[in-house]
């Protein structure tokens, strides 16, 4: 199966590719670096907002 590397868009194969879905170790590390630098984000509430909601809920229960 032919796929495109999500980093460089180069065509590569899925079978027998130890770096899949990437074409190389280099692209794999580039992607990891983007996660580490927080360039990618998963949508959701900010942690501070959730903490404030928990505190408000606990105060209402007391």
C-alpha cells in the first residue's frame, strides 16, 4: 500500500516500513519535536478552566 508521509508528503510504503506512517526516522523525529514544542494541540478545555469548575462544584456541594 502506498501512503504519503504526514511531514514531507513523500510517497512511501506501509508494508515493511519501521517508521510508518512516516517515510523515515528523520520525519518521525520532526513530528515528535512538534508535539514536544506544543505545535500540535488536541482540542479541549484549558486545565485552569476545569480546575475552577471543580472548585465551584465542590463549594456548591458543601
